């Protein structure tokens, strides 16, 4: 392979491998249930559109996903840190409101 072709391939790899400005590949949120005090982390991969390994819709304002393992529908308000979790049931379901803070 000639040097100009090799240089072009390296430049192309750098451009394709770079992330968008201001877009972190992974985010972590520390969450807390204000009633029980229970804490846990949520991992978000913006580039792959995943939240806790589940497909997610990620915008500047919100991150939403469905946890198919536990059945919950999650909505994280990125501005306030409020995490709303909704569970369906035969009696109408219920929702929980937790608080999260970005930790990265």
C-alpha cells in the first residue's frame, strides 16, 4: 500500500472513530429512592442508545427505556434528575419517583 493511501486510511479511521463533540460515550447516574434510602447506579451509553443495557431513547432532556427483565418503564429527566419508574399490573399499575445525579 502506498504512503498516501495508508495516510488516507488512518485519517478516515480517526474521523469515523471519533465521537460527536460534547457527546460522552458512557454516562453514570447515582440514583436514590427517597423513601427507603436504597441506592444504585444507571449506566447509559449514548452512542449505542442503551440504558442499563436496554434499548433507550436518549434526548437532551430525557432518557427513556423499558427493562424487559423486571418489566418497568423508566423515564429519567436529565434536567431535574427525577427518575420515574412505571410498572403495569392487573390492578392498574403504579409508579415510583427516585432521584438521580450524573456521576461522571
